[in-house]
């Protein structure tokens, strides 16, 4: 599929079927994340694959933002490994870990769509609840959850899904 068509097809799924995600598809999604570019190739991301009933119960207790997806990836970055730019005077002590984790998540999200799965990038939760639920080390910083599964038959994009500002409002030539 053409990449722009894939981008147009993808939407935030908020209702998943109970059909399990095949292990082969999950591995391809994780490989897409592995191939994602990161600053200075630091690869500081850490992905926790939440698939067991115990792990899913923990994350569902911490946030309703899983929408009962059969697979949830908790994407973090390790701040002891992430790229730092201490010379940046505008962003003091810039840490690229969050951006790198976002790039990794985007690549996995698009591969999931390519494989016929639905996703939801979730960030509306209290990070401390996630840290506590999974006893994460202090150097691991949660960035987002990526819910993955087959959309329920009555799943549909939100009414705002196709709303896009014109390029003239978001792009400027200098």
C-alpha cells in the first residue's frame, strides 16, 4: 500500500475485538520499532510487551486508556542511554529520549496498520501509576502506551479524524 494511503487509513481505535494478535504480526511490529531511527543511534527505548492477563490487569488498573486491547506496549526510554545535547542554550540539557521513543512508536503503529491491526497511541494517564504498577526503575521514563489489536466490528474513527489544517497553516518557508 502507498504510504500516504496507509497514513490516511490509520485511525485511533477505541474499541477492540477480543481476537488475539498473532505472534508473527507482533514480532513484525516490534521489528519496525527496532529499525526506527534514534538520535546518534542511541536506541534508548525500552518496550514492555503487556500481553498476559496479569500485566493487562495491572495496566488497566492504572489507566482506562487501554480500551481492552489484547496487546499493550508500554514504551519508555532509559535516561542513562538517551542522547543528550548539553550545548543547546535554548533547551537546557536537551534529552532526546522522549522524541526517540515517539519515533519508535510511530514506526510500530504504522506497521500494525499495514498488517491489518488497529492501534491507539495513549498518553492520558498518570505516569507514576504506571511506574508503580510495573515497579519501573527510576531511569526508565514512560512515554506512551500503544494499544494493538483488531478493531471491533463497530469501531470507527472519531468525528475529528479527517480534520486537518491546510499545509499553509502548518508549513512556512523561511
